[in-house]
């Protein structure tokens, strides 16, 4: 006797339900093993490639280490790489491409503040997430950016105070690349130097890719400052130091404190032209610790024994691990969820413990001042007693005043964060 029709329907429903559950599990299992796509956005060409390409390498190394240990949430990381070409407009278009077309979960990248300023509106519009690994001028705070470099109160201002206290410097010449970072930093420095009863005897700028430094050096010769404060970026540094030495200015005569020259940049400069000068960073390759020694060895084993590590390299490296921890805490790689967990993160970086400030998404870091050796490394001559809290907006002006300062600069430069060659904003 055949079963009634309803029994066939009942059995069919059970079979279909079981099949749906199994299919759902299969889909979920496949999704859980699907790679997490991340973007790396650095200049591989142009004047900033010398500085940015090694940061890209360190970011890749951290990703490789994480993949070798099982990935994140059981999923491997897949890299999508883009070249900013040292141009802020290219950075902006590549950021849009990574987020919209490639659907990455996070982007690690940018160096100059001009490039970061160019991409910030894109990350905010898409409610996405950028890890930015370089020291900068401050005056910014975005829930869509994690700043693993330093603000001026963590690097530049303490270094200038150190020059006053330890080297007797009272007069300073400010030289920088002509874009938002040096212009803003030097505005802050003028106030600090005045408060310390010092004097700024000159302030000059070079276009970001310029190698014409002789006119600036002639002014340094004429004004005879106690110290030079240098915020030049890229290849301009080589031209500047070559011109200084050609003019007969040795480090023993007028020392330079640099804020964008590290071990990587020194590889491409003559050591005899920089030996005895200074730089301020939170990380140097010469830090004597087991953790840092192991980090340097891994980096050189991966990329070559002639390679060096530096502050932005280290920040690019530990930024990946901070993101990994936030993803694991969120239980997902979705940027909106990860952003809520970033402020809880600390990590034992090669420089020591670093922590993300939950209010500002900036990083607490320990400052070090190094004196350049004849081999292109640094003797660390001073270290802060503890990690320094990041201050994004100097307190002697309101946040609104600082933001207006930036807006005026952007407008004067034809809605650009770098000074165009024909800009009327030629004077400090």
C-alpha cells in the first residue's frame, strides 16, 4: 500500500531542510576560509619611493608571519598592492580603487601628509580604515585612520627642547619640503622656540621633488644659526647635505636635527656628509633588545643582509599586528566593527610596548634622539623615561583655529596639500 500524499510531502520537506542546512554550512565554511583582502598603498615610484618601498616590505613581512601562524580567524591574508607614485591625486584614486573595486578590509599606507590628506575623505566617505605609519604634523583626528607614527609633541618639540638643554642651541634655521607637514611643524616650532627665548633666524622651503639647495645654504651661511631643524623629505635631503658640506658647513660647526631622515634615507646619502648630525625618532635599528635584534634579523633574512630597518618600517610592521588583534577581538574583518576595537590594542613592538589611544587613534610611543655614525646607523643619545601621550592639537590655539590654518593653506595652494611651483604662498 502506497503512503498517503502528505507523507511524501513531509519526507521531501525533511530532505530539503537537511540539504539546505548542509549547503549553508558548506557556504559558511567556504566563507570562513576565504582570504581577508588587505590593501598596501605606498609609493613604489617617484621621489618618495626611497622611503616608502621599505615600509611596504615590512608590512608584507608582518602579513607573511601572520599567514605562517594560521592567518586571522582561520583565514589567510591576501594582499592587493597599489602605487601612489609620490602624487597625492594618484593616492586618492588608488585608495578609491582598493576600497570599491578590490573590496579590501583595510589599507596600510601613505607617507607624506599630502597623500594622507588626499585619501582621508575617501576613507571617511566609505567608513573604511587606514593605518598610517609615519610621523606627521598633527592637527588631525579621524575615526577612520589609525596613526602609528608620532605627533609633534612626541617627536619634534621634545627634540628641540633637548637641543636647548644639552647643546646650548638658541638660534635656529628651519628648512623643509614645501607641503603641509613642514609648513605646519615650523609654525608650531616658531611658537615653541619663542617660548624658550630662542630665535628663528631663517625659514626656507624646497618643492617636494627639488634638488636645488644652494640658495638656502647660502642663507644659512649668512645667518650662522646654532642649529638647523630639517623637515625635508625624499631626494631633497641628498642635495641639501651635499650643498651644506660644499659650503664648508660641517656637523661640528652647525649641527642639523632631522625629522624625516632615518636609516633608509642614509643608505642613499654619503655617510661623511651626515656623520655627527642628529635625528629624532621613536625607533632606531640600534636599539639594544632581544626583541629588536630578532626583528632586524628577520627583516634582513627576508629582504637582504644589506637592508636596514627604521622608524616608519617598524610602525608599518607593528600596525599590521595591531589590526590583527582588533579583527580577532571584533570576530570579523569588517572595517566598521574593527574600528570599535582598535582603541583597546597594545603590542610588544621592536621599540617596546606601543598602545593606541582610544580617544584619538594615535599611538603612545617612546622618543629617542640619535646621533648619526659613520656607518649610517645611530648612537642613541637620549630616550624619554616613558611612552609619550599623543597630543593632536597644540593647546595654544583652538582646534577650530588650527583647522582654519590648514584650510587657508589648502586654498592658497589651489586645493592641494603641496605647494605648486607657481603658488603665491612663497614666504613663511
